[in-house]
């Protein structure tokens, strides 16, 4: 993808990062600023659905993995990006989900992680409004993907 963007005259770079690791996130943000000279927009889209099932069937490890990637990852990106975004009056868009507001059996950890993203977004929006940084979330509904089929059923079958 980077080569395709560059071939059309665009600027692009790639950094492999685990958003649950602060050192990876700090390096990713530093790379972006060093490579492009500034940071204007962050889209927090890294996330996992994690293990699905009734609460009593899920483990602490299942919880920690999903919350660690979805919530901690978004928080870490915001933490390291905000000093740069304050300087540019930039913007953050966090990817939440309708699962944050709907009750869907078997999605307790995922839904909780997306609810946390929504609250994190609201709080950061208030904290950084005076600095000129916009912080918003998008909350997609059902999308025809493998994950969507696991949550809502497929087009071919009813759940």
C-alpha cells in the first residue's frame, strides 16, 4: 500500500506497532512527526473483537486482551499524539461501535471496550477543546464482514 501511494505522488510510511505497548505507540507517533514534519489527524482504528460468549465462559485473559488493545491502545495513541495535535490544532477520530449502546448477547467484553472508547472520547473532547483539538468518535453499525456475521448473522442466515 505504501508503494502504491508513493507511486501516485503521495506521501506514505509504515510502522509496525502493537498499540497495547507504550514503547511501540511512542515510536509510531515519533516516526510520523519525524517523517512528515507534523501530526494533524489520528484515526484510532486498531482493535479486536476478542472472545465472544456468555460472561461466565470468558477468562480474565480474554478481558485483558480486548481491553488492552481496544481501550489501552486508543488511550496510548491519544496520550502520545495530543502534544503534537495541540500544536497543529488537529483532530482525533476514535472508532467505537453501536455495540457500546446496544445489548447484544455474547459481546460483553467487546461492548464494554467500545463503551470505554466512547467515554474516553467525550472526556478528551472536553479536556482539549480549549487547546483547539477536536476529538470525535464514529460508531459503525452492522457491516457485511466476517465479524458482522458473527455479531448479527449473515445475509444468508438469520441469527
